[in-house]
């Protein structure tokens, strides 16, 4: 009972004993702001546990360590709006209203008379009629030029495409910026808006390391893959953008989840792919085919029940491609000392 009385006395006096600082283990929700480290091959390793078993979340674009659950990066941090500061009078330094976005055709900088404001019952009939006329004139003037109308339609289609592909906001903003650059250079003239929007989206996915294939974007935009590739090449060539070689390791997580492979198979496939990249087996190969072949080889080594046709369907390649890429990956598996499979 002494312990009870002491606690009661502490609560009455308002003085509580100092608690020792608590340390919490790294979890998947903690954002890392430390610099990323690399191994001897040049790949990223987890700064928390040093493991090289890293996967990228296909939905958010975050890099997660499968060993300890540590989140290495948050791609939206560098594009987050700055925290507004208050002046001595208590007013915000930044202007009111939504933050400016490239995905909005007016960048959220214009003031629009809404329907609610024009239909305000506290106003007289003449004032409401005048507001409706001002609203109509404003909407016509905001999209008066052909470039403004083009940009308005393009940004609307871009937001719809990003919603169908479940893209992060950072990708949408980068795609909008690339489309604006292409429009200013006159690249959009003579080409369909949806084609250039899809090409800008694919280029933004490549630049932000968000795994979306050309076939996925072509299907979501309702156009052929060949035509989308033509628009993409024209966009990259005109804007003079240098694209990095696609890493097949970024495709493993998405293909594995679609095909129903377990986490151990996914980790072994990543290990095989890292060795294949070190041996430069991936040069000139399709990253989707290499990722699917690595998962198939890892499943055969572990004796896991993963069908080859399921992997081919998840990766968007043929079974012949998987078998061809598997022959290339067997050298990497042999270098790792893994058992040979048929």
C-alpha cells in the first residue's frame, strides 16, 4: 500500500518522477532521414541493419527493408510544401488557399467564383445575377487561348490516368511539369493529348523510380504500346532527358505479389538478380523478364509451388522469355553456390 500512497501523493502535488528516455525499435512507419549507404556492388543497403534485402512498394514508391521493416525513403518528402511561418502580427507569410500544383492547369493561383458564392441567398436577385455573369465571363477568360484549353484538358486527363494507375502525387506533379515543357516547345502540336499525357506519365515514373511498365500505362490510357513508345521517344528526345537503365530489382516485389510467391522466394530472387547485375547479365535484357525469371529460378531452388504461367502473366511477358532469361541467370546462381535446377 506504500506504493499506492506515494503515487497518490505524487499526483496530488503534480510532481512525477523523471522517466528514463524510451527507445523504440525501427518500424515500417518511421521515415529515415539518414544518408543511404551502398554495398561493394553499388546497391543500397539498409542503414538500420545493413541488410541488402530491399523492396519497393509499388503503390507508394517507398523503399522498405524486408529484414527489419525500416523505410529508407519517402519520395514525397522533397516535394512537400514548406511549413508556413508566422509574422510578429500572427499572420501567415504565405498566401491563403491551396498550394500551387503543376497538375492544376492554373497552378491553383487563380481565384474562381464558385457556384455557392454565386447562389448566396443573402444577396439580392440583381447581385446574384451579376455574380453569375462574372462567373461565366471568368471561366471563359481563364481558358481563352488554345494553349490554356489544351492544358486544361491535359491536366484533367492526367489526374484520371494517375488515379487509374494509383500513382503517388510526386509522379503526377513530375508528369505535369514534363507536359508543360513539351507544350511550351510545341511538341504537342499535331499529336493527341492523351498520347503525350501518357508519355509524360511513363517518363515521370522512370525518373521517380516508380515501377510502372509501358504496357500498364498504355492499357490504362487506352492506346497501343507501340504508339505510346513512339510518343515517349519523341518526348525524351525533345526535352533532352537522360533516363537511367531500369533496374529489374524494382519489379520483383510487384510480380511476386501478383503471382502469389512467398517472401523467402522473393528475397532469394533479389539475391540472384544482384549477383546477375554484378556479372552484367542484365545488359540489354527486359527488366520484367529478368525479374520473372529470377522468381521462377528461386521458386525451383526452394521447391515452392509458383506456376511459370502465373509469373508470365504477372510480368506481361511470355513463358518462352522466362525460360530464355533463366538460362542467363543460372550463371549467377552457380556463382552464389546455389543448387542447380533443370
